C-alpha cells in the first residue's frame, strides 16, 4: 500500500542517480528531466486495426516505450483488449452473431444498445476479427487479426522487448469500472482485483514496474492505491473545445462517472486546479488530461493547417495554460492524448512539430496513433 500524499519529491541527487538530467540545464522539462515517453495509443492504431497483437507489435517496432491496451471483461471474466465494452465498431461481431445478441445497457448514464463483450464468452470472442474503426484509415486489414487477452499482450511485450534488447511497458486502462461493477456476474472491484493479480504476477508489486494503470473514474484508482505500488494515472476528459479556447464539459464527459453517482460537484476541469491536483496526488502518480487542457489557443482568423478552410484547428497556440507546471509542482507526471498524423492539432500542419510543442512545455508522455512520429519528435528534441 502506498500513501502518495506523504511521499516527498525526489531530491536532485536521487534524480541524477536514476538517470535524470542536471536540473539547471535539463535536456527536457519533464518532471525527471528524462525524455518524454512515447505511448502507442491502442498500439499503432493509425496503421493497423486497434488493440490487436499486430498493432501492438508494430508500435513496439516503431520505438514506442509503452503500448496501451484498453481492457474490458468477457462474460466469463477474461480481460480482453477493446476500447469499449461495445464490440460493434471494432470487430465483425455483426457478421458473426445475430442481432438478438444485442442488449441495452447503461454506459456512464447513457442507455446503449450494442453487442457487449460481457455477453460473450472468451471462446466466442475468439471467433471475432478486428476491423479499422476510422473510415479515413486503411480497411485493408479488416478481418485478419484476432482479439487478444491481456495475458497475450503482456507476453508480446516481453518477447518483443527481449528481441529488441529494451524494456517495453504496458499502459492498461480500466474501461468503465462502474459499468463492470454493476454487472451481476462481476461486482465491485472484481475487475481491479483481476488486473492486479495478473500484473503482480507478471511484473511484481513494485513502483518500478514498466506499467501505468489509468482510469477516467476515481474510486477504482483510490481502491487500487490501497492494493498496489504500480503507478496510477487519473485521466481527465471533456467533450469539446469552445470558441474561446476553453473546454466544453457536457455529460457524460463532464466529470468522472462515479462522481455523478455520488453527487460530487467537481468536474474534470476542477481536478486540474491546485486543490484538484492535491486531491489526485493522494492516490495517483500522474494525470492524463486531454491535450486542449494544456495549451491556450486564440482565434485570430488565420488559416494555419493548410486545408484552405478556417476551422477551430487553425487557432493560434499561445503557450501553456499552466497545468503541466502546476502538476509538476505537485510531483505529478503529465501524459496527454491523442496525437494523430491524419488529424491536425491547433495551428500545426506537421504532427511531429505539434508533439514537440507540448514536449517543450515539459510533457512527460504522449499518446499517439503513430508511434514512429512520436519517436521522431523526441529524437528531434535532443
């Protein structure tokens, strides 16, 4: 068990002993002074169907430090890699199974009718094949790759790490903890306990494990904090960006869903204030905000992205909002998401330059669908 609120910041000497940079002239403005992490978002999901062993392997080969398996549970309680409990948009389930297998469930307060992973056994999941969820990306690999379990993802990272002579980490996300807890066959914290049993067996119950566990909810991370020394990350969401550059907070993206159920008035944005970060520090090691929380943007009606149209993406980026700096003062790492080669960011034509902008601000890690671009961005900063 770790009580993070009582853990002081590492001394400069300890940082240097662990490989950090001279604090007077760090190579990077990260919390440690080390290079920011490149995290393969759902693997190399920009080039291959997400959350497949092939996508994860491609991300590792491109140089990703970590790969991200989002996790959901099957009917028989096996952790598999899918972005959501719903299988519809990322698999060929509608071809393989009748529509009568669809059910309607509450997902973060939204009634949703879909094929849910929790209604299918692992044996049934094994019959499915992954498809590319984004229409603007190659559909050439649809139907070729299976749906992996967490055990298979861990085995892959260890095998590939050995082959390449470097340590490859995993960054699992517990998807919709409350949803899974409400399933009669599971119950509260069953998902979290299953995850820790697997991770502790694979890596040990140590903070130095190449693992981050992330969640958009809070209660499950607080529970995990009493059970593990593995690093924990509080994700911060929003639904959009307003014309004035501030984030829009509309349900179900306005606050952690467990806050909704507890009538907790705090929003995701509130968790990035000084008091909010102090609260996160009591149970987590890092914060994972959506990237618009981190930079100020200004609408000056200049077309910057090269598509001959004036949109919100053409806004001028005007420096840090101060969130990265404040989180670092609290001793929290900051990892942000998601960078994509095929989707421009504010005011940037070049996705590598966009990532480097955040890196110059001191970001500790970036999630990207195109890990090769992230690796190139880091190398270009050295």
